C-alpha cells in the first residue's frame, strides 16, 4: 500500500513559486546580457562575421 502523499503548506508553495520565477528571470536576463555582449567581444578579439 502506498503512503499518503505529503502536501506542502500554501505559504511554502508560494515561496517555492516565487523562487522558481526569480531563477527563471535571472536565467533569461543572463542569456540576453551574454547575447548583447557577444558582438563587442567578437569585435574586441578581432574576429570577423564570417567565422
């Protein structure tokens, strides 16, 4: 027989959701900053667009 599932309190679920949303926002922000910076890095290192 399976044990009864343990449910989290509502406050803990809200905190978990807030942390997950914050982490997702930070990942998206990091990706956009890196994509913007890549052009300057390529120029500074003297690479061409063609590879």
